[in-house]
C-alpha cells in the first residue's frame, strides 16, 4: 500500500528556563538556578503532533537563544509543508540550511520521529530498527560543590536501587577529587564509579593525576583534557589501565572515525545533542563497534523529552552498552515537563512501549516555564 502523504502545518518553539535543585560544578563551568532548554512541537494536517528537545549548554554546544533562532529562521522553511515521513530528507535539508546547531537538529529529528511513531502506532525504537534492550542501567552524576549534599543524594539513590555514579572531577583540586573517591569507595565498596573531568585538566601533569585515580578501581575516566588535545588522549589511552571515554573529542561520525583510527580512547560517549539526533548517534555507536569500542549514553542538562529520545536510541543500538545518565528529569530538575514521571525503576531506565516517544508533554507546565514562544 502506497504511503499516504501528510504535511507539517505548524511548528511551535518554546525557550524554557527549568529550575534545578542544586548547583553543579563541572570542569567546563558552573550550572545553578535553572537550565535553558528549547522545546519543539510539530503539528501535521492529519492532526498528528510530535515533540523534540534541544538542550544546549553555552560552554559545550551553544546557547538556547541561538538554538531557538536556528529553528525559527533557518529550519522552519524546510519543515513547513514537508511530509513528516521523509525524515532523512528533512534532516538533509536542515543540514544544508544551517551549519552546526546539532542540538536544534536533535530536537527536529526527535519531533519527526515522535510524530511518525504516533501516526503509525510504533515506538521510536521500532522506527530506528527495532529494540535490542528493554532496560538500560542508569548512572547519576555527583557534582555538588558541597560533597555532603552529594553523599545525602547518594544514600537516597542507593536505596532506590542505583548502583552506578559518575563523579565530576578536575574542578576544585586533585586532593578534593581523591578525598571524594576515597569516601565513596569506603562507604559503597560495590559501587560502580566512573569519573568525568569535563576537559578540566591540561595535558601537562595530567597523567600522574589520572594514575592516582586508578587506585580506586573506576570503570572509566571521561574526557580529562580538552577535546582538541588528540595526542594527549592517545597517550592516556596507551598508558592507563583504566579505559578512557571520549566525550568532547567526538561529536560526529567523522570525529568517531578519527578517534578509532588514532586510538584516542577506549570508548565513546554518544549524545544526541552532539550528533544532531538519534540516527547519527547510532552511526557513532556503529563506528565505535567496528573497532571493538563500547559506547555510553551521555546527555546534557535535559528534561524527560530529550531523555526519552536518548532512551529509544540506546534501546535500538546494541553497542551503547555502558548504561546511560538520564537522571536529571527525576533527580535534578525541580519539575520535569512530562505528564508522568520519566520511566526508571530499581536503577534502570525502562524503555517505553507506547507510540512515538511513549509519553505526553505537559504543555501547560511548559507554558509556565517558557521565557519565549515562537509560532
């Protein structure tokens, strides 16, 4: 039976400021007060709607203001009137219309997949090739300048079944990092600890610090130096016993190819905000798999909408096998944008079965947090 054409008639863009529960200190910068996200809704002539989210960070991918402008001024003309089933074509046209702005493109592709899934009664993971896993081990990140507050959070999530944490390091001195690692390892001997420098070290002297960290038997060390320092990343990969995870070093499939060819890491963090959507995220994971490197499901400062997009991608990507960090919707934002709590249970994200992303967005709540709306 031939595909019956539909067309996208309306595109709504919200720039929202979502309050957070505590400050977070990263190697790249401090987050406090609220986080800015851009939410996109596409409406079609047949009555189908789809939501997507862009979660930029000014020191990482860009600003919410630039993301909203990219969607409104440059991407809107290639979307209005298009058939929502033509996802690869629309995304190629968006790439031609504007360079970069991967988070805006992630929001667009997510909204297209959500719309198509709802129209056909299929979950997004089915549109991405089918489901490999139905639950994903969940990691929560610790980055509060007040480590006692982080330990209180750790006690709470331990009771709820979480067994993986990622400690943000390289911000307040090496001694503070070692002190926190020692306390965590002593209090929770069985805890799966990963550490993330968020580019917080310079190459000079970094190897000695990283070898100090290895005594705590961490699962991986993420992005110790700025992403452009390929020679240092290759050196650390060769010298350390602990696997090195690349984040800022790998945004695109071409970056992943360079990382594999240069053996710049042992594993790759895949984020839809870096790649420009779930499909390219799966490309990055496949390139890593070709070299025997596993991948990890990373995120930005996201609401449950972007978490769901990442969840469906990981569900369909066998090589994203190191778990995910989709914790903000339930443990960091004061209030999420989904109508129901983001699906997690006993330390795992539960992959939804419903059509599209599988959850509805609370538009009234979104309107309350919006600082700007474009239609």
